[in-house]
C-alpha cells in the first residue's frame, strides 16, 4: 500500500469520527460526562485536528520521498550529453 493512500485513509477516518462526535443522539464512546448522547464538540475538534496533522505529516513524507527520487533521477540522467 502506498504511503499517500495510508495518509488519505487515516485522515478520512479521523474526519468521520469527528463528525460522529458532532451528531447528537448516539451513544458516544470515550466520553466521561453524564450525557454521552449529546454532541461532544471537544472530541470532534480533537479528531479534526488529528486529521489535519495527518494530512500535513503525509504531505511532508510524500514530498520528502518524491524529492529524493527526483534528485536521484537528475543525477543519473544528467551525466551524458550528445
């Protein structure tokens, strides 16, 4: 599986869980207050921030690996001139 695909899947999962915590009426897990069926805004914000961090981290990893491949290709192909 590609690193970019993993980043997209993880960030989409974080977004889905964030939306889940915003919907009132469901029994939200990982809540410790007396009203687990109310919207948990703090939890939703946490998961949205985690999705943003995953996207930023993924962009860094993808750019780092693609730039090292580009540098390697430039060095190998630029040696000969006709």
